């Protein structure tokens, strides 16, 4: 929990306070960045950019907005802005049909007890744009209309990316279920 | 909750289980960024300060230099030189206060043709000077009058206008003299000589002679040579129809000029209090009676040199060095963009036509000038962007039945004849449906960015530090003027393609720097139709030194144009 006193000290640009704030926000910001970036190095670089934005816009924050929520939004915006800048999309992009869906009940069951690192690895395999949209929609809770506005795509495209990401994840999970089942001797 | 939503929720929860141990090297990276941002902010604050300092410093330096030159002019020209080249002692000086030259009251029968002096206020800050001759207070300072006349030659800067006749001032006197009783003239020069001088138009070379004669007159006054006649050198003017007037007929001031000068020490030898030194006739004293070692004449309007002592120039205030200009015109140019986002635009930005208007105030010297002003400039550019679209292909699998006409052979019976087994069949022509798999593909073309052709406009209020170099040829003036500018962003309108090629970013959302250093340079030709007003045509080049945007996209503004100007020279 970030105290108002700490924020006030950060507004006075006290290095110690900035360090304290960084420590407090580190898990939150890192959690966001690792979801959007492919490796830790990129995630740290993006997190530091976001933290700088938080510091420089600290004075603009409305006091009624919870600090963590505000920081989270700034961090997501930083990541999205960066992706928009880096994105070199072809003029005519052909999007393939989403892969076949796996058995969801089994997948969900497996998801409940699997290792988080394994899920991270699976997420890395999802194409960047689809992963980004899936993150925004499924994890960060943005509606499709807002995602479309943020990324400059249509709502339909946003839905497609979510569906695509889900399918890829679910297929990967289904394979993992099958492997798991093969390893486990049937009673 | 559907299975899909449950899946999303499970993924979210699973991801929330992650932990990220804090690493000091992560903070070091953030610290570096914070430090860099701090430096950038400091630099951003420094530039306006530096520009203000530059403008202020240049102004102060300019006025310091030109002011010093003017002071030197005064101090060297105010002290007449004698034959040996040394400063002749001043025998009289105007009062310390501003002195209004009294209007001359022509003596009866006076034939001086010079017009009576107009009211001329002169700034005089001289010290009283001891006259060598004891002068009776009851009579006008006839003996000292020539000396006063010598030192009160008009300034050479008063070079315009009609001739002016001035009457000599009684030095250190507050009451008007009734009439001169004694006149002093220059040794070796009689009225005829003076008349000859007066009739002859004075040239630069010839100015030296009367200068010497006035010095001599001053010396004669100091020495107290009798029988000399005072000739007011201020009366004749170069080329003016002025006849030498006998001292007895010279016009006298109607009233003594009011001034706060210390009374003249009229004794040739006077003991200085406390010093034990005797005042010499050439000594001057200040208000406390202390002798002043060097003559300092700072009469700006009188600024009389020994050279021009006999050539009193007309008393017309010189033209002011200040001029005001207003200008307006068209600019062709705009912003040039670079950087990585620009490469992703797939759009062209070409020059547009903007406009500029402004006002300037300049301190103009003979060939150079300095000044400042305010320019309002709009930099326009034309954006040409092609349409960008995204094509989505949605493929769906479906199943269908295909009817196939065929003949089916049906076995109806089996029987045995002589031990052999036979099958009884019939052929039936029928149609069967064959199950097939098909794919429906839906292609959706989403227009990401509509084609656009529009004019972007960015406006700045620019404050320049202007340096000017010019030449004047009759009514024509040719010059170059330019210098650094400090541009303040005032408005922007338009849009830029989004780097992701799927839309446009409003120019108001692009991060422009509010202050930008720039430059302006222009050549001008002006025609002066009277002493104050002139019109000019001025090709101009304007731009900004660096990037006017924050971020990866860079913009550098430049424009050329033509301005029409109207200039008023203060008088």
C-alpha cells in the first residue's frame, strides 16, 4: 500500500522516496510487463519506462483515484504505446482461422493445478498481437471497444485475437493434458 | 460463468500467483532513467534562460559600446584644442543645470541677420570656471563673455535646420546685464576678418582656423589683454548671411539664464581653504570649491569642439536612432519529419503556404542596428496519406450431402440348384447423398486509415534578437537582418498518420515542445518616401534549430517567404 506521505515525498523528488515507491510497485508493474513482453530484460526496461512516467505524472493524478489502479493503467498504457510504436504491420494482413478448440472442461481442470511457469511458456507461444489483446481483455479486463481504440483496430479484430489466443492456449493445454494422462497410469 | 470465462479467470489467477523478487539492478536502470529525465528537464529550463540572457547581454553590450563612443565624442569635442594640440583651458562653462538660452533681445540698430534663437534646452553639466579677470558684478561680464562664447559653441550634432543666433551667457550670474561695457576681440583679427570668415562658407578644413581663434580669444581673456573685442562665434553660421556685429551692438540676453551653477570665483588668485594653494586663473572649482583637474564638458547638445567653435550648427534635434516596423507576408515551408515513426507512416508531407506578421523595434546606427520584436508565424504543411486496410479471412468448416445417382444391386434370395449356391439379385437405380466437408471463408476488409489530404498548421509566437546591417543610398536602403528567435507554441491544427498505420493522431495529441529556439534571416530593400516612413520588400528565411517535438518523432520547421514592411523612423 502506497501512502500519501510517500507520494508527497516523491513529488518533492526525494531519491529515497522514489526508491521506496519502486520497491512497492515492483511486483505489480513487473507482473504487467512480463505478460506483455517476451523476456525479462524487455519487461524490466518497459517497467522502468512506466515507473518514470508514474513519477513525472504524479502531480497530475487525481487524489480520488487509487494509486495502484492509476499506476497499473499508466503501466499498461506505456506498454501499449511502445508496442504501437514498434509495430510494423503489413498493409494487408491475413488472419488465419483460429485453431480447433480443445475440450474445455479437461483443460480448465488441468489449469487449476498446473505450474505457473508452464503457463507462462505457453503464453509466450501466442503471437504478440493476440497475446496483447488477450492480456488486455482476459487479464486486465478491458472491453473490446476500448482495446480497439487503444490498439487502433476494429472490435471484430480484437475479438478474433482473443479467440485465437484462447484456442492456442487451450490446444497447448490439451496437449499437456494428454501427456499428463499418458504419464499417469490408469487405475 | 461459461467455460470460456472460467478459462480466462483461471489463467488470470494462475498468473497472479507469480512472484517477482526485487532486484537492485532493476532499480539502477530506473535510477538512470530518472537522472536522464532530470537532466533533460534542467536543459529545457536552461534554454529560455540562456536566450533571455543572450538577448539581454547583447543589448547591454551594444548600448555600452555605443554609449561609450558617444561619451568619447563629447569629451573630446567639448574641449577646444589650442595650437599646440593640448586642451585649451575653458574660460567659461555653462551652468550645471539645464540652461535655457535666453531669447536674444536685439540691441537697437543691430543688424545681425541671424534669426533669433528658438528656445533651446541644453543639458549642461559643467563646472564653474574661474575667469581670469576680476569682473564687476554691476556690469555684465563683458570680459568674460567672449570666453563664454568660445566654450558655448553649439554641437556639431546639431547639423540640421536653420541657423540660430545665440547670445553669450553671463557666466555665473543670475541677474541680467544691462549692457556690455567692454568688449573683447580676438587678437590679430578685426571685424573685417571676422566678416570675411563669416561670409565664406565654412568647410571642414576651414573650421580649424576659427577654432584656433576662439582658443586664442579664450587665452586673451585669461590673460586679460585689453582692447580686445568679443565676437560671439555662435552668431555666424556656415554659409549664413551673418555680418560681424560690433560688440557694442551685440544683442544681450534679456534675462540671465537660470542655473544652479556655483558662482564664478572672480578673483584671479584665491586661496583654497585648507590647501594653502592659490587658485590659478585656469583652475576650475566644483561646488565645494575644490579645483577640478581636468576639464570635463558633457554638454551633449553643445558638444562643441574647437574645430567647430566658429561654425555653430543649426539647433535641430537629430533624428532618433529608433525605428518601428510592422510587416506581414507569406511563408512557404512547414515541418520536416524524421525518426522511426516517420518511416512507418507511408505518407508524404509536402510544403504548404502559411503567413507571418510582426512588429519590430530597432536601434539603428549608421550601418548596423540591433533590436527585437514579435513575430507571429504559421508554418503549414500538406499531408498526403494513402488508404490502409486490413483484410481478415474467416474460415469455417461445414458438412454437406452431395446426391449421387447410382445403381444398387440388392440380393433378394439365395438358393441351391444341384448343390450349387445361387444368389438372386436385382438392380435398383437410386440416388444416395454423400457427406462432404466444405470451408466457408469470409473476407472482411477493415479500413484502418482512410486516405487523407489535409493541411497541418503549427503557429508560433517568436521573439527574435535582431542584428541589422544596412546601406543607405538616397531614398533606398538595402540591408540584412536576422538573429536567433525564441518560439512559443501557440496553436496547432491537423493530424499526422499513426505509426501503426491504422489511423491518425490529432496534432493536438502530438507532444510539441512549448519553447523552441529558431532563427530568422532576411534581406530587405526599402524605399523612403519621407524622413520618417518607408516601405520595404523583404525575402525571409525562418526556421527552428532543433526538434520541436518530444519523443521519437522529430520535426524541424523551416520556411521561406516574402514580407512587406512599413517602417517608421522616430524623430
